[in-house]
């Protein structure tokens, strides 16, 4: 069975209606989680902690979608070639 890794991260956005970070050096990496449920719990905790700042947003990235285990090499591995 393939792992389904998820990355939770967030930071302050330039505009709350867009997904452009004000300063990428200040992006908060919450962590990498082995399943969606634990990633969602971490995301929810961070989102609730920063609810008073309309410019703060947290996201869940599905890392497992970056790699296709059925292919010899995924597109992300080919970028350096």
C-alpha cells in the first residue's frame, strides 16, 4: 500500500482573496503527516489559532499526488534532466 503523505503549511497572504504569500521566508511549515485525517487536524488547529488575522491561511498539500508510483519516473523527477 502506498503512503499518502500530506504537508500542512501556511502564512500571511498579500490579499485574502488570492494565494500569494506576503513573505515566503515566513511560511510556517506545520509538518508532514501520514494521512489526510491527521493533516486536517493539524490544519484546523493552525487555522483556528490564527482566525483573528484575515490574511493568514493554512493549506494541505497532497504530497502523494506528486509521485505516480506506476511510472518509471514521475514528472517531478524529470525536471532536473
